[in-house]
């Protein structure tokens, strides 16, 4: 997304050949997020996994549903807009 003049933040959406590969990417991202920040929440249920972390001025989010993955690692100031976008695309 942009603020009209420059790049500000992005949400990465990936599709993998298998759900197992998507879960591997989710796990790797979650482990990388665990190396920093303060507050986290994790939900894993029925083939879907979501992990969110805040701290160190960052908002980090990764969600795996089936063969897809959504990944966010942005400055905390854009957290609200990113969460709105994530919700709008059904994650």
C-alpha cells in the first residue's frame, strides 16, 4: 500500500503446491517472529493456523489456510490498516 507518494507497507499472499508446504512456510515465519517482539497470539484449528505478534515497533502476522499463506511484517503504525485489509480478504 502507499501513502500517495511512496511505498509504505505490503501484505504477501502465496499459494503453494501443497498444504504441507504452506504449513512449512507458516512454521518458518512463526519461528522467525518468535526471535523478536513482545506480545503474541496463536490459533491453530482444523487445517488453519494464524500467528500475530506485536513489539519492537513492528506488527507481524502470518496465516495459513490450506495451500495459501498471508505474510505481514510492517511498522506498527500501519497495523490497523493491515488488519482491515487482511479481514477484507477473508483471513
